[in-house]
C-alpha cells in the first residue's frame, strides 16, 4: 500500500524547496487527513466560537465531535485493516475492477456497525435536542466513512485533489458552523460540521470512482477476509483501543467535568494529548514519501527473487539490503523527530502563552510529547511486521500496548495529578522496546519466515 508514496517521491525529488514542501504536505493529508481535518477544524471553531456561540454550546459541540472521532476509529479499526489487506491483494493480482464495490460495501458496514453504539448513546443517554441527536449520529457515520475512504487514498495518483478536498471541507465546516451557530447553537454547529464532513465523503468517493471507473459489484466480497485474517482485524480494534484507553480512564479522574448533557471529559488531559499527537504528523509524511517506498522496493525484490528461485547467496544479499533500508530509514526518521520533540519541549511555555493555552496542561503535554515519540516508532515497526504478514506477533504487541496503557494509567490515577500522562508514556516505551526486539529478530530470521511461517503448504 505504498502507492501514493512513489508519486510523491517524484515531487519531493524535483530539487526545489516548493516541490519538497508540496510533497510532504500532500503526504501529511494522505496519511492523516481525517485526523488533521477533525483536530484543525475543531480547534478553529473553538477559537472563533465565543464570537457566535455560548460556552456551553461550544463545550457540548466539541465533546460530541471528540466522542465521534474516538469511538468511530475504534469500531472501524478492524474493518480498516481488513479492507487494506483485501485491497492490497486485489492490486497485487491486478484486479481493481472491484474497488468501487469495496468503497460502497466498506462504508455500508461502517455505518451499520455504528448504529448499535451511536443510536442508543445519542438518542437515549445524551441530553440534547432532537436535531442535535440526529446531527451527532450523522457526524459519527460520516467520520466512520472517512476512515474507510482513507484506505483508498494511498492508491490515488491525484494527490492534489485529495488535499483540496480536505481543505475545502474544512472551510465549508467553518463557514456553515459560523453561519448557523448564532441562531441554532449546538444544533447549528453540529449541522455545519456535518456539511463539511459530507462534502469530504462525497468528493473522495467521486475521486476513487474516477480513479477506478468500474461498476459497483460484489460490495461485500471482502467480508470473507474477516475469517481468514481475524488476527489482523482484532489487531486493528485493539490498537485503536490502546490509543484511546488512557483518555477514557482519565475521564474518571477527580478533575473530570460532567456536562448537563451527560457527556464526560477531562479537558486539560484531552487537549494536551491531542496537541502532543500532532507532533508525529511530519514524521508520518516522511514515512510515506521516503521510508515506506524504500522498504517496499527491497521487500518486493526479496520475495520476487525467491519466486524466481534465486540462490541462497542472492536471498541473503536481498535480506541485507532490506535490513539496511530499515536502519537507514529509521535514522532519517528518528533524528528529525527527536529534534522536533526537544525543541517543542523547550519552547512549550512560549507556545502556551502565545496561544493562550492553560498552563495546567503543560506538564501533561510534555510527557505526552515524549510518549507520542515512542508511539510513532512503535507504529512504524508494527507496519514493518505487517508487511511480513506476522499478524499473530503484531496482535500480541497491540495487546501489550493496550494492557500496559490501561494498567499504567490506572496507577497514575491513584498517584494523582503530578503523574497524569505517565501511564501513556510508560505504555509507549514498553511497546516500542518490545516491538524493537521482535522486529529485528524477525528481520534476522526473514528467510525462515519466507519459506516456513509464510508458506501455506507447510501449515
């Protein structure tokens, strides 16, 4: 699924600064578009909100968007990874006539699976108006569709159109929320936000259909992959739960806020960790443009030569090249990210003052920044393991991250405010160290995995 990386690599290698900036900007949207859209749009509406909405409406609106963002990602996680695997296999077999059906089927499953959770939550538990209930559920379904469409973004060559789609969608959401907010409060802001989301969904669907002009057929053919690759599906759900479990547990902290709507949050912790998570976006762009493409080339060569009955010496040579690609890519990624984190940690007080961010979030932000650094490395290592089709190992690592984050966050809750954020940090470090050991051992034993564990005839 390194597809768009090869196209963007040509853009960044033009030799001029503009091409470099454009390439990494497009890569950021392709790898983190839905996430960036939600965070940036939510931040802008919150920033300009006091001029057209009450604090209560803004707070309710922000929390509903956060809840939709979190739970839709967790519940579509298994679907996203199964769709990715199915699409990868179809592309490998040069069969892309079913992509249109996959889009329709994937979004249908995402919306259908959202109903048992979102409908009771918004229509019976949360105390908001009927219009807001409907808008909240629609927002949940639209965000879930965007996660599904993200699977197909790496296959699109029109990267500029994808970037424009998210940019226009953000502007539409801001304008619509601003226009409806003064008269309709939280109802209007949710409806305005949904209009922007709907624009993104329909525009991305149109782009995918234009890239793969085939009739919609066999929309649910991918469902068989849930049985064949259940570990992959489980890993998707467990990993995204691991990302969010510390936030959910912190909503039990003594400092939490409970709105009249029934929604619970801990704004200082949520805001600090969201800001820290933004720091990994540049590195994800670097990964898409440089590291994944280089690794994929060596990975493809390794298995292609095995299929061509290469000698053991040739296989060992390709294995060495693959290891060098991982080490070189890691060095290119680690050093800039560490510099970014250190600079942000030092300048954090200045940033908090400039953007009027409460200083109560500073300590949490700093430890979360370091935690996000290790989580980034953990994610990239598990991507390498996924390429090697080691789903059992990857699932175990994701379970380790979830379990450690749960246990460590519960411990910090008992220790009190000075330790908030350390649970996530500890979990990220532990998961990263475990992933390092497992990944480099698997790469060292790559020929064994290619001929034995990855060989269906010996299972």
